[in-house]
C-alpha cells in the first residue's frame, strides 16, 4: 500500500487558533485570613490553619460545611462536618467588620460551586 498525503483542509476548518480557543474557567476559591487563623475552600476541599496547626478536609470526606458570624459579629465561624459525624470548627476575625459581609457572599458562592446540593 502506498502512503498518501493527508487530505487538504480548506481554510476555516479545524480547531480554532489559540487566541480564539474557549478559555477554561478557573475554579473558584475562598480565603479568609486573620493574624493567627485561616480558612481555605477550593477544588481540593476545605482547609483550616489555626495557630500553625493545619487540617485539610478533601471533599470526599466532608458531609457538610456550615458558616455563620460569631455572636459579637466580629468573626467568621466555619464548621466542617466529617462523614463520620465529627465536627471541626475554625474562627477567623474580620477586621474591618465590613469584610465579614464580603466573606459571606464569596463563601456562599464558592460552596455552591463545589457542593450545589448541600
């Protein structure tokens, strides 16, 4: 069998040039940080850093994630309920206080992205 050249592809057909290729959306993430603590929510799961103790929860190990303002309204409280029923909590102070509203909006959106059913 003889090898034949590939068929000619007319202009305008085939994959788009790189500058016109659809952009792959970046996965959203959430980060709340204070002087001693942080909460991270991203594609890998939820992470707490509390006074240099780091705990990571992959999505497969998370039953649910809950959050609320502290009783004095100065901090974000995030709780992870593990699949085995244990609850882990982190608290991040919001300075200035207005930052807490922004964290709520962003955290709700990011959690909805990764856990749309709860």
